[in-house]
C-alpha cells in the first residue's frame, strides 16, 4: 500500500527511507533562541512516527535576520544542544535537517531592539510595516559567511543536511524579486545579478561543506505578488540553484503578503503541487511538493504521477506524528486529521505564542501530556458525542477503561456537523471520520438517540462520568423572533431550509460570517461545471468569475459592534473577509436590531431608527452553555468531569483538549 510513498530516495549520498519530509515550521517553544526539552520531545515524536526527513527550523544565521526568539546557530555554543537533537532524531531512523533562515525586510524592528531590518534595497515591507536598510556589498559577503558558518555548525552537530530558505518573502526572495531588489550594482538589475546572492552562497557553501554533504533549498514556486516572480520565472531560478550545487529543491507557494491563501482550508488538497511539477520539469535533482497534502492517497498520487519526488507534511505531522506509520501499516482511517484551521499553529506564531494543535491535544506538550494505562480500569460514561465527548471517550478507552458514549442525536459529531458545512470548511468532517474509526478500533459502545438524565446515571452506576452537553444558540428577545421566516444559523447550516432571495443575518461573528458565505455560495458554479465551461471556452474568463461569485441570494449582515469577525483567527480572517467582499455581501456595523417582525428588520444605527425588509432573517447572536445534567450530576455522588461548551461557549480546540485532559486524569 502506498508503494511509491514508502520507497527510498537519495539526496546526494544520504538515503531517505521514504518520501515524507517534515518541513521547518515556526514553533516558538523557547524564548531565547535555544533548543530545550520541549523542542526535543516534539521532534522526537515526529521521528518515531516514521517521517523520512525531520527539518529543524527556521534556524537563524544572524541576529538581525532572526531576532532573539527564533532558534539560532550563530555561535558554537549552540552545537551541543543541536547535537543532542540530531542524535534523538536519527536514532529513530529519520534523517535530520536544519533550515537556515534570514527574514531580511520581513523582520520586525521591535524584535531587534528597534534597529532597521536589512534587505537588498530600501523598500517598505507590507509584512513587517518597516522600511529596511539596504545592504552594502561588504555586508552581503559577511551575510553569506553567516549562512555558511551556521551550516558548518549544523554539520558538526550531526545533521544529515541543511536547507536554505529562499521562499515566503524572506531575504533571498527579496534579492530575486524585481519588486524588492532595486540595486544598480552586481547584486541587482538583470536576472543574473538578482540571482547572484543565492548562487554565490550555494557555491561557497558547497565548497566548504564538501561534495557529499546534502544542501537543499526551499523556494517559492510563484511569489503570488504582483510585480514579482511568477511560475514563468521560477524554473529559471531553480536551474541556477541546481547548477550552483543544491541536491534537492523544496517547492512551496508564495510570500506571506500574497493575496492568495497559502495554508487554510480554502487551498484545495495538493493545490500547489503544480508548482513542484513546474520545477521538476527543468531539473534533474529531487523535488519536494508542499502545502495541504493531508492524506496518504493524495501524497501517493503526487509521487506516482511524477509531480514530485517527495512530499512535505508540516501541519499534518503536528496533528498526527504517527501519520507515516499508520499509512504504511494500512491504518489510514486512524490518522488524526489536520483540518487546516490555522488556529493552533499559524494564528499562534503570528501572535507570538507557542504552537499547539486543535485536533491533537498532545502536540507541543509531548513531554507532559501522555496516555498512561490505568492501574485499575473503570467503567466510564461519556455524555455528549461532540468533539469534547468524543476525545474523552477515545482517550479513556486508550487508557484501558471500559467506555460507553451517549448522545441524544442520531449520530456522533455534535457541532462538527455544523462547522463543516460552509464552503471550504469540509475538512472539519475529517474529525468525525477519525473519531468514528477510533470508536470502532477501541470497541467503544455508542448509544444514540438517548437523552441521559441523573436517574439513568444512577441506574447505570458508572465509576466515572464525563459530561459534554455542549451549547445552544442564543435567541434574542426581538419582536417577531418566533416568526416562521426566522431561523438560527445552526438550523440553516444543519438543515439547509428553503429560503428566499433577500436574507438578513443578525450577528457578525464567525458563525454569522460563515453562514453568510454558505448562503452566498448557493447558485454559483460548482468546481466541475467551472472546469467544463472553462475547458470548452463556453464563457469568457470574466463571465466565469462573475458566475463563480454571484449566486441566488442577496445577503446583509447586521452587527452591533464597530467591526465584524471579532472571534475569527488573525491568519484566516483576511481570507474570510475577502470571500465576503467577493460575494457582494453587505455589512452594516454599529447596527442594534430592535425587531424582526414580518421580516422587517428595525434597527438603530448612529442614533437613527432604520428599517429594511427581508424574505428571511437568520439569527447568529452567539451561543450559551447547556447545563442540564452538569448542574445535577453532583447529587449522584459519582466522580465526574465537565468539558467543552457546557462549561462556557468556546472553540473546538478547547473541547478536544479538555476532553483529553479529563479522561487522562481518571
């Protein structure tokens, strides 16, 4: 099974046991730029899971390029801790790599004591919101030396190879880009001059590290920034890299400041693998594909079809480090999914906090969160089969307890069945797939269509109860709230009722925005129809784009706060708001709704009372905890825990993590 994915491959003289690489991702597990136990535990778990390559990074080569927090190899003092890490990775059969990093103009001045970032040219950065200082030629030579010295330290520390980051909008892409490189000397202007910095760096590094030591590079397949390099230019850059001496090319998407989403659910599975193929067509060295390759079937197809020679599984291996082992053993259904939510990874890094995972409560806490076998197994009752209850059930069963799971609905999943409905959010359904597979594997008894009360619990006499009752929508006391044309957002997403053309949504939080996107998508072209019409040139590109975005509904959102999307993550909010804008959804902020009677919404805005008529009104005013059972359970005298939204309305990751912790402590 997956014979291509699990075949060996050589990078220079180093043989990799399979085609799976864990790429460098910012984790922020230390605040001093040093390896600590948390890093070691994290990378060790990914090596134990069976990845062919484990890449540690980003690792800074100088202070101005990495700051005080990013891992660093700027001095020999770092070698012992990096040596310990490489040994632990290699002991498990994986090959250990280091990614050498310099942010250039992307550096934030507050991280480098208020100094100006350095870059090829003095061009304002939309990412760091700073204007860098242009490098002098002598500084360029010193910076190349910094890269090479860090690579030598990585080699001394026992790493099997080094990767130079030349993607995402960082320093090297700034040299390559005509948008960012305005130099008039030998490092700017022509293609030859703009590629001079990385070309010289690779050539010098190759000479210093020797002919048999792997040097790889991570490059942007397309900057996706207007005026910068596209996938028409990047193959020529790849040819420069190969000729200079790199042994493999790791191809990803665009810059951080691109208007094209790179990581969230909006990116289709393997959506950027075509960029790897574009590079593979012009080089003879291995090429690695990146971004949103979540399942073994997709990964296998990329290798089998000759699109790339390896695949990067970044956030995928954060969600389940055992992904390679499970896939190889034919247990793909047991893979804990990455749902591409960005909530625990990208959002955290952008906010300067350590990475965790919505789906995996042990990610980043491998040293402290463990499932230990129970000394005296108990009979555990779990009430509620939403994400919190499901995680509780499988964790308790993995610890050796006998578990019975109850839910009043006719299937498991809880609110996961709602959050996965809006466009591009279907990855959330993968969590239900995972929990269903684990319930079967662990032989957990599931009882559906059962409303559990205190008397039933007394009758069953479990040794421990975990309550995950969840939450329910808040219904404001507007006049007309009981009208037939009024629905909650949950009802719309769950039942998909027939609605009129003009629809109002009361509430501009994440649920209101996602519901608006769901409704605005009705009547638009499906991917299959779009492909058909485009292939046969049945409509102009402009008309196809119009049909893709304008459907059968007119949507207006009313929000009482000054802005919508207060609870949407920083790294994905711009994508959601872009979708809202593209679909022509109208937003009225600072609008306090008074009445919805007869579909006429009366609201106060800027001190004035206004009215608008709609065919339907959707209420997305938030949720409130259900505390029926949790308020009475104490009377039974049976030990219990309460998890998830029935404590207070929160996020999916809160429910999953609380469910894990409650079960692990039994």
